[in-house]
C-alpha cells in the first residue's frame, strides 16, 4: 500500500474539483490511472469509491449551507441505480482501446459542459408527468455513464437539474453530490461483486477525496470559477488527446 500513497493527493485534487463543479472527481482520477496503464475496470471502480467518499463529505457540507434539493436529488439518485448496475457489467466487456476512445469523448463533453455552464439559466419549472418520465430515463442513462466510466454522472445531472428542474447553478452542483451518493454506491458495489475492485486503491483515493470534498464545498462559496474552468478544460483536453493517442497506438 505504501508505494501507492500518491493516490491520496490524487484523490484530494479530484475531490476538490469534483465538489466545486458537481461532476465528480472521476474526470480527474480515471484519465490519470488509465494513462498510467491501470486496467479500465480497476480505474472505474476505484474512481467510484472515491466519488462515494467525496459525495458524503460534499453532501454534508452543502446540507449545512442549505443548497440541496433533497426531493429531486433522492428521486434522480434512485432512478440512476439500475443504470449503474448495467454500466458496471458493460465495462467488464469493453476493450481497453474502446474504453479510452469512448472516455475521451466523455471528457470532451465535460469540457463543453464547463464551457457553457455560465450560460445555463435556471427557470421556474413545474414538473409534469412527462418531465418525470423523461428525468427517470435520463437518470438511467447517467447511471450507465457513471458506472461504466467511473465519473459519477454529474455531467448529465447538473444540466438536468438546472434546465429541466429550474434549480440555481449553485444548488444544482450541490444536489448533484447527493445524487452521486446513490449512483457511486451502487456502481462500486456492482464493480466489487464483479471482481473489478482493488481495495488499496479504493481506500487511498477515498481518503483524499473525502478531505477534498470538504475543502471544495467551502471553496465553492468563494472561488471565482472562470480561471478554474479554463485550467480544468485545458487539463481534460490534454488527457483526452493522450487517451486517443494511446488507444490508436500512435
């Protein structure tokens, strides 16, 4: 375990970023582990352990700040569970090359989300029966992404909460952490049942992510997002390009 202590600061950085932007730390953890040659199933499962730890810390902090919509958060979290089970199963059948290319696409989508986030506007929305049905389907899809890639699903949940359910951005990112408690928990349990987990990796990343979640939740009240967004987008795009290069053997 001692030679892997570097996973603690990795989890911390991922936890801070994941807590602030509501995407989960998987967009940091999974590219790093995958580029270092860690099997994608191990990277995804380890990331979900960290995401669960991070979501507990973040949710506790955001609950004190009264920024969480518990009704919508619990509903979407429960809807995501079947998708996370399917996502973990599909992850075990994907080749390393296919995973890297698909994850590079997800990273690019994350960058798009970060780029347009400041332009997302909340609107007062009355949830109709159609919207409830649509949100359940979207949550199921987000659950698949969450467990397959180990990213938590925030890239789907945050825009859904803002555009579809009328939450303010600061409340949507906080509520997303509550949802990630459900999606990451069910995903990590399924990955563990399938034999994908390494508990040394999971423990060390979780320790860092928990502390990072507490720090990120506090920083989210003060930090200016513009520079952080630019830095994150740059790092993610570099990781995406690297994953594609590795997958294609260039």
